[in-house]
C-alpha cells in the first residue's frame, strides 16, 4: 500500500512537480526528501521529511483539501486571506486552492492527509497534539498504515479510509468556535463533521434514523439535508453507505448474512441485500 522514496537534488523537485507543486531550496547544502505515501480508499496519506524548501502550487485549477500534522520543525504557510506558522505538534487544514506557498528554513517533518472532497472551505488552524486526542490518534493511524506492508481487501481499505476521515472530522470539529458561528448557530462545516462522527458511532444501531441524527445535532432535517448537499450527499445515503461499509468489513471476517445484518444496522438480510444491489447498480 505504501510507497517509500529517498530523493536528492533534482529528484526532489521532480517529485513535487508530479504533484503540481514547484519546490526550491531555501538554504545551502544538499536538497533531500524522504517520503512515504499511499492511497487509502479516496484519501492520499503522506509522511514527509525534507530539508529547507519553499513549495508553491503551479498555476492550475486545484481541488480538494489537505490536513497537515506538523511533526518536527516549523513550516510557514501562506494562504488566501490568512497565514499560519506551524510548530511541531500543531495542525492546519486548508483547501488546496487557497495555498500560495509553504516555506521551511530548516529540516522539517509532517503528515499530510489529502482528500479530493472539501474538508473546510477556508484555511483553519486545528487543535494540536496537546489539545486533542484526535491529533495523536490520526498521526498514529497514518504511521501504522505507512509503516506496514499490508495487502488489504476492498472492505478493509474502505473501513480504514472511513476511520481516517472520521479522525479528520473529529480534529476539525474540535477547533475553537467550531460549534457556533458569530450568530450563535452551528456552522455547516461543524454540523457535517459532527454528523459524520455520530453516524460512525451509531450506524450499527438499526433503530438509528436520520430523524434521530437531526435530533442529536439539534437541527432540522431540512437544514441537515442542505449541509450534506454541499458535500454531494444526503443524510440517508451517508447512513446507508456507513452501514454497507460495516457489512463489507463483517463479511470479510466470515460472519453469516444474519449476523452481518444484525451488526451493521440493517433490520433484515433482505434489507441488506437490497442496499447492496442498489449500490452495485449505481457504480
């Protein structure tokens, strides 16, 4: 799953160029990059160590979002409408289109989680390693994946991808002011992050419904639908998808159809079969 690379000189700039980034050294001496990278479901995870560099996006349309966990050293990020200097143990999330540059004056190490979907629509500092257990949990999960040499089945990879997304959502939801905006209402990003967390925790309960999700978050079903629509989904499809992920993971473990349905939140094996057929016809 993971790819490892140690590069020097022009090979460093070539690696960044392959990812639509221009890199230039900012200090004397050799330019070195050590990176582990892998794809987990729809996510790309990276662990990087490199010497002093300035990194800039090449002129092109850039979508998706990146969440950064600074592990060693300091990195300064120039972002649209904001700037951030990350010390070791701190974190940041930003839309890739907002990145102007990232600069380090000394060797530095960080973990990056890239999602093709929007995590937040503006750059935001996140709780650090000393402020949230989600920082260390996310770092440990990414490190465990990149340190291993595992061949995962589809169901296991989907479940791991969902776990990483949930940890990202937990870290984002824990940022200061996430629960309310200036008007005293929960922001749509915070609502989506909280909804994702609740879905992860309660999808296995067959009594759990979209109505219960809205009540738990203290929002209307209509508002919840609008929040999910911004992410190209609906609350009911997100709940069904999570239950199917659970069912696939349980099937990979060799459980019977009855046990799978009971433990993944479906009221019956017939409902599970119907959901699988519906998913397969949409692919």
